[in-house]
C-alpha cells in the first residue's frame, strides 16, 4: 500500500531511501544563546529513517534572530553543537539539511537590544508574536508583543544579509550537514522581498517581479559559493497571506522564483501548497503549474497530506516527494506507521514551541520504544 512513498530516489546529488520528507519545524529547544542542545540531536535521530530531515529554521545572523531558544548557525559554538546533531543523525542512518533563516521585519526589538528590525520596506506585519521570556518568568507560555515597523534596508544591510546566508551555508558544510534549504517562505526576510505587499522599494530590489526576486537571486548565488547546488533547496509559500503577506500575482511570482532555481540548478523547490486548511489556508489559485513552467528540478509539496494523498500525488507526478510537518511532532516513527498503516498519534501543541524534553523527545513509537 502507498508504495510510491517507499521507493528510493535521487534528490539533486543525494540518494534518498524513500519519499517521506520531514518538514522544518521550529521547536525552540536550543539554549538561550541559540546554541543547539543534546535533546535536539536525540529528537532528530529518532526521525532519521525518513528520506530527508530538514531542520527547523536556523538563523544565519543575530539581526535575523527573533525567536526565544530557536537555533542559529553564525558562530563557532553553534557549528560545534550542530556537528553533534549531524553526527548523531548520520550514525542513526539519516540525512539532514539545515534550513537557513533570517526573520527580517518579524524580529522584535527585544531581541536586538531595543533596535529596530530590518526589512525591505518600512511596513509592519500584522498582529503579535512571542517575546523573549523575562528573567524569573516561569510560566510555560511566552509573552506576546505586537510587531513593529522595520527600518528599510540600505545597500550595506542587503550586502550584509546576503553574505550571512553565504556564511550560513559554509557553516552548515563545516557542521557536516548534507545540504541546506533556503527559507524563502512564511513571511520571513526573503519572502518580504519577494511579495509585492511587503516590498514597495523603488530601487533595483523592488517594483516589478523581476526586481523583487533579485535579493533571492543574490542569496542563492552566495549560498552556492559554499554548497553544491545539488545539495541546495528553496522553500517558498507565494500564496500565503499569513503574517501580513500578499502578492499581486502569486502565479507570476512562482514563475519568477522557479526561474532563479532553474538558473542555479538547485536540487529542489519545497512548495507550501496545502491540500487541506490547517497551517495555512488552501490557496484559491495553486501555483504548482506555474512553478513547473520555469523549474525542471524536483518539487517537494507540503501541507495537509497523509500517506494516501501523498502516495497519490507522487504516483500522479504532481510532486516528486511530500513533506510532513505536524505529523512528525508526535510520530517519530512516521515512516513505519505509514508502511504498516498504523494510526497516527496526536501531538500536544502546548509543547510545540516551548518546553524541554516533555512533548519533544518523549513521544513513543507504535511498538513502544
Ligand atoms: C510547530 C511548527 C513549527 C514550524 N516551523 C517551521 C520552520 O521552522 N520552518 C518552516 O519553513 N516551516 C515551519 N513550519 C511549517 C511546516 O513546515 C509545514 O509547512 C506546516 O506544518 C504544514 O505542513 P503539515 O500539514 O504537514 O503540518 C512549522 C509548523 C509548525 C506546526
């Protein structure tokens, strides 16, 4: 049953044993200096039988870090700690890419010693986000604060951000990751440049869609300096309107992004295009076909899949592989549950973004291990 999920295949320049991809999931179990911890190595090793693990979003620069206890990859202590994670995953037989991240305008000043965050244009996101925990605060949940108006990035800010992604890729290679995924989705910095609602610049980085993809193009160019493009993926969500996002033509944007991925012969594009609502809405106008017009490499689709729908999409050639996010929280043995048609365990979302071992590495496998 669902045989297409369990076939080996080649993604870029990496052989994968199956088509079940672990989607990136921020779980905030690094330490307060954003250095990965031993429990993160245990967590990823528990899931090492999937085709490919894509780590949680990992900040490439302190200016792009606005999440309490999320990991970074900008200094030597982080590289050393990530090396322990990759070594543990490889010893368990797995493959692991690091997701390179910069939050741009979504960083609260609380994380920047009170400074304004940076973004393509001086437009604030809507709503609130998690603020860091105050000293002595022992409640489980983090306080919430509204997003602020970012400072419009000048050329020096752009050059610094681009080189941070390049250094992030070099650090990921040093930490023995099998590859990297550039996070250009979900309203973070690259997405802020891509989408018309958050980029109203009048210089070479804004205006037409060809100009809005320039920042992404520069980031990809910097990353492939330090990583084989056959080991580089790109995550996008051009139809998502979460976190105050929006684009005048997601279809055109998808074609332009696909053009960049094609130009650099990237291993894959990871498209968040849900087939069921939940994490984000199901898009009214899916862009998979538009992406395919300009990109000939593998597309990993994500959002609301189960084993049956994933196998069906792969068999029909709709996507080369499917990634699973929420199902991986409570099912470390997701692959084996899919193989044996064992019902999935339900996650306790209270511990999705906060806590330590509980709700993180204590979910049992179906056979009780
Ligand atoms: C707890 C949680 C953390 C997430 N963290 C990330 C992240 O770090 N990077 C990212 O690109 N997407 C992140 N996502 C989005 C997931 O990768 C995925 O797109 C989403 O859960 C929909 O897929 P699913 O239906 O298989 O869960 C996160 C989602 C959840 C629920």
